[in-house]
């Protein structure tokens, strides 16, 4: 969900309160799920005074998704309900820049998480892969720092492009400059869209290769256990892990397609296709984080404990 690709004004009469209600519900659920991850990990951090590599990635991913959902929803809400507020250049640019920053941070950290899972879980005899498995815990903080620096650099570059385009529109008012303004505008849009597509493609490739390698490793290990007549419990655990990784791959594939379609439909009017794209993009952070919760024993235990407490209180009342 990159706010810089959102239309500056939206036709409220097209979909009206239904669109706002659906997106708001998805944002609320997504922020609640990711806030739960952040709270549980912060409490564990305070108690243990440390976090493992997986928890560090999940903590930063949760923070990035909360911020991305928040600022993107604010921009989308204002563009549909109060579009005149976005006529103020400072407010529009600030919201778009913050949403862009946290959106790219979300993409980069998600790719780091998939790569980390692949290196930690998969078993290959390649010397380089073994080296990565040994060094990955030390590399995680630097990977996360690099991801945030990359996201910040891209958001600054996008902001500069947008400011340059705005200045050209203000200074070039003569009829003789019409074609020059149009050419410069197309160049700015191409640069912005090309950069966004490049980041989307890079993160998707990391996720795809990580998932494929992990699936191959799990499948090979499952075959080995079956031929060795090991317990069915271990085989079932690997089958569940394969299904989980496959679900991640399917979700990321759909998310990548929606991100590309959003770039294609960026300059077009509001329609049902754009509505469906935004609905999926707003739902993805919450759904994916919920899957991460149930794939993490600590997070799953904390969630089940909270749900059991709520159920008991409701039963008592």
C-alpha cells in the first residue's frame, strides 16, 4: 500500500461509506493483530532483557505494519471523505512520505523474515549455505538496519520527485511549455513507478526463492523420515510446515500482483478493480501477521491465554 500511488482526489459518490467501512475494518483488525505481536515481544524483551533474531524481525515487522496501515488509512480516508484537506501541499506530502516509508519498510522486513526462516530451517550441504546458517544471527541486526535505511532512502527520493514535479507545475504556466511539462511529468511518474516496481519485484523474488528452497528442504527431509520409518508425528509436523510455507508463497504472490496492478491503475478513476485491490492490500498485513502468530509457539500461547480469559469473563457475566 503505497500512498504515493493513491489518487489525490476520489469520487465519494462512487462507493461512498461502504468502501470506507470495509477498509476501516481491515485496518482496525490489522493494527490490533500487529499491536498484539509488538506488545507480547516488548513484554518478553523487558523480562528477558534480550530478544532472539526471529523476535527482532517480528517486532520491527509489527511496528512497520502498524505505521503503514495507520498513515495509509489516514491518507485514503481524507482523500475520500475530506479531499479538500489534501489540497494543502504540506499535509499531502507528509502523509504520502510517511506511508511510503513504512510501506517499503514492511516489504523489506517481510523479505528478511522469509530469508531468515529459509536459512534457519532448511538443510543444505552447500558450504556457503552452512556459513550463512552460522552467521545469520549476527547478520540480522545489520539486515534490519539496511532495510530501514533503504526504505528511508526510497521515500526521500520519492518525496524529492514529487516536490520537483509540483514545482514544475507551478512555474510552467505558459501554453508554450505544455509539451515540456507533460514530458517532465511522464518522466517523474515513470521514475516513481519504476522504483516502486523494482522494490516490489526484489522483495517478491526473495520471498519466492526462500519459500521454494524451504519447501524443497522440508519435502526432502519428509521423504527421508518416511523411508527411515520414523514417527508419523515428525512427518505430520513437516507436512504442516510445508503447507504453512506454501500459504505464505500464495499470499505473497497475490500481494505482488495487487501491488503491480495498483501501479497500472494509479492514474485511472476509481472503479471496482481498484476497490478490490485496496481491499486485499489492506487485509494482507493483518491476515499474514495472524498466520505468523499461530506459527510461533510463544505468540500462539499468549493469544490463546487472552482468548481463554475473555471467554471465562463472558461466561461469568
